[in-house]
């Protein structure tokens, strides 16, 4: 699985990275790996419930009772997987769920549902 990234600076001199993936499978693998940790899953679900406005990092920290360094690590993993976005609001950093990425992951997981299912109904021998 090859992941390619491009570093950028926004007009507030914040550094970020745009992640690209060679395939949908590689992207799904990265997202699922990020969500495979209980703490990151709790963070992501909290941000999904918060809506598009998101939550300040301090609010996430207090609601989930996490150490700052632990939260920073988990937020970075979720951001690199493309599941959350971060933006500045004055001195605070606000995190929000990337709903398009979440929806794309669900579509990837379900779009082939039952395509190889065998018809188990018995036909009438008559």
C-alpha cells in the first residue's frame, strides 16, 4: 500500500498534509486502521456527534478525560487517515469529522454487498 502526501502551508502558516492513496483499498485500510483503536474510535464518534461545527481540542480532551499528549497523538492519526479536519479559531484548534470520507468508507464497505451470494432458495422440481 503506497501512500503519497503533499505538504502545504495555509495562509495562516499552518502546516498540513494532503494524503493521496494508490487505491480505494489503501485508503479504506488506513481509515480502518485508525478507527481500530478504541480511543480513536471514541474521539471520532464524539466529533461525528458534534456536527460540522466540531469541537475545540480542549473540549474533546475534557469530555473524554484524555491526557493532552495522548489526544494529540490520536488526533494526528485520525487527521492523516483523512477522517478529521482541524482549523484554527483564534488561539484554539477545532476538530471536525470529515463526513465525506466517512461516507466514502461506508460505501466502499457496502457497495459489493451480496454480489457473490448464492441463491439458497430451492426451485420447485415440478
